C-alpha cells in the first residue's frame, strides 16, 4: 500500500517536473510541496514529535519510489533523515522536541555538515572549531558539499572542540540558518542531481547556546559515524530507485522501437541485457531491504550491511543506467529522454556518504 501510494504521488506530482528541475538546475519545490502535503518529506520522525514514525524499511521504500522518477527530489526525505538522525540518536529530549516537531510538520528541512574542503574521506581531519564561551559555543569554519544548503533551516554541524584528541575531540551541534554568521557559497555546478542544491556553509563567529550541542562533548564523530551506518541505506534506496526507473523506461522503449521488421525486444542480445539489469536490481533490493531491517533492529553487523547495500546498489545503478542509455541508442544520449539524466544522477550515489572505495574499507574492517 505504501509503495502504491508513493508511486502514484511521484508519477502525478513529481515526475512531470523532473526534466525541468534538471534542465533549470532549480530546487524541486513542487516535489517538496507534494511530499509535505502527504506527510512523506520526513517519514522517519517518531510519532511523539508529530512524525509518521515510519521504520527504516518504510523510509527506504519512500526514497526508492521518489528516486524512480526524480533523484533530486528523493534527497528531500533522504537528507531530512541524514540531518536529523544525529539529534534522534544522541540529542537531549529538549533538543528533539525543539527540532523534530517543525521538521515533522514540514516547516523546516535538515542538512548534515560533516565534509570540509580538506576533510572528505578523512572526516576526522576537519578544521571547523567550536570554542566554549560561557553558556555558548562560537563556531568558525567551512563545510563543503552540503546537500540542500540554503534551503534547509537546520544543520547538524560537526566541529572540533578539542584539537588534541582528533576524532574524540569532535562534537556535534544544531546550527540554524538564521543564526548570525551563517552564510552559503554559490551552488555547485554538478553532473547530476541538479535539482538538489549543493553549497558550502560558512560559519563566521556563529554563537549558539551550549544546549544546542548534540550529546556529550567529544561524541560528535561517533554520532556522525553511527548516523551513516543507518543513512547509507537511504543512498542504497536512492540508487535502487534510479536503476528501477531506468529499467522501466528502457523496457517500454524496446517494445516500441522496431528494427529489421520487429521490436528490438525480440532480439536475444537485448533480452539478455534486460535480464541482467533486472537480476542485479533485485539483488540490490534484497540487500537494501535486509540492511534496512538491520537498521531498525540495531543489529551488530549493521555497519557492514549498510556499507554493502550502499556500495552494491550504487554500482548496480551506474551499470543499469549506462545500459539503459545503450538500449535507447542515439535517443538515450539526448535530453529528450530521461535515461541520460538517470545515468548522470546515478554517479553521485557511488560518491557521497562515503565513496565506494571507503565502503569497501568499512566492509573489510567489519567483516561478519
């Protein structure tokens, strides 16, 4: 029922704008409005804060179905979870009430500020500082590659509170867009997901109350890594949706396109390509859903499974979208058809929330 409901909504209210959102590199406001109106923008927020209280699998299905028609739009529910999960996992009750309630209502979005210009895969090498000053902290630094920056009201920011302790000297904070000293860089000009703004976040003497710290001082990096264990599965879901959308389109096309007097779907070479695409998507789906169940239960092997799902599903998405372009031939290479957009959008799923090379390191260190 959930899948059917989200699919109907996505096809009616999100798909019609997907090409224009990509072409104009603009935020998919229509998608945000539709998702908020149907309480699908942040389904993971617990019921006690006014949220839908969806479990990890339900959240995955929402993201997958939105990504099937528009990858940029699927980053609304995905990044709302990424940005707010540190608060849910480690925040005080007061912090949860204050920030989850407007998120659940659709009055605000939440972004996640971990990466920096010189701290990508090596996130523990960050330079952003948070210095205690009475009952406040003063933050200074630059965060890079921040999804939905400028659109989101709230930001989970990782900053160094004790430089001598490396990863154990990093703390997490909630920063608001309206805080004095917060500003944003120009939107990045990207290969794909053009409808999801990616910008730098500048923190210039941003003074915030000490009670906006998420968890204890020095626990921020651990919270950030725990968050990724759960949210990498949402990137797997996004990759899965993009791949499914590409297969669905290619499947329809090969039945209509005739060469040598018959539909190209009748040729065995084409059939084998489609079979491989469908097989790999189904394998990715099973891995992703199993990882989502582990996320919900908090299983001991979640770190391995989350990394495996993200890595495998994103590699499948890149392969399937490339094959979909091939199946459409010259038409696949034009922007008149959606598969070239899907191919461009798929690429980022191999990179963000930890590159697939980093996922393999994570898996190797956490072999079950």
